[in-house]
């Protein structure tokens, strides 16, 4: 006699296939958006280098998009400057290049505005990828100072404390404990 799988389980398998395909499509679209923002940022950066002071290149570009493509969101002056900043932050960083397309644009915006160093940005990028952090979860980690706490926990003890630890097998930093 042949085992019959209930329809519910068969249908769940199809739903799993659909959800998996949707997730792959989302990741691919996100990757293309990030690459597009980087490429636009590179173009703006190069044009800004060649522009005369006072040319207002970015403002003119934003005005062009507003007049000709009002349905496109994010191509205002602020958004275009963010694309330029995005390109300039990562253009010479070989470590970051493979990571940038794995994060959402909103996560990048948070990293660009909240992180003080490249090391901090890379730390949070890796955390986002590893833990699949949403924008809110990333903001919570940054706002709580997780990077600073993590880095402090990795600092070695002073040589004197290390010696005391080796000699006694323990360290008592407070005599009144």
C-alpha cells in the first residue's frame, strides 16, 4: 500500500517553492537597485569634480528628474547626494564591495548617517547580512552602541593586569568586593 501525503503538505511544498523564488527575486532586484545607486553616485561624483563652483549640478539634476520623471522617488537633491555619498564612502574599499549589494538601501542610509568609521560600517554590514537585520533592528543595534560595547569587550587587559592574572589565575580589581 502506498503512503498518501495529505494535500495540505503537498500544497505547503508549493508555497515554499513560491516563497523561495520571491525571496531570490527580491534579493536580485535589491542588488540591481544598489548597483544603480552606486553608478549614479559615481556619475554625480565625477561630474561634481569637473563642475565649477556654483554650478549647482546636483540641484539641476534633481530639477530635471522632478520635471521629467515626477513618478521616480528618491531622485530629489537629498537622494542624489546620498547616492554620491554612498559611492564616495565605498569606492576604494575592496572589503565592502561584495557586501554592499546584500543590504537594503534603507540599511545603507542608516549606516551612512549613524556610523563614524568604515570599520563600524563594515561591522554592522556583516551583522545585517549574518542576522538578516531589518532597518529597525539595525537602528536599535546602532543606537544602543553595540559596536562600541563589542570593541571594548575585545580590548586586551593592561600588561599589569595580564601579569597578575597569570600569577594568581584570577584578577581582583576591587579589594572591597
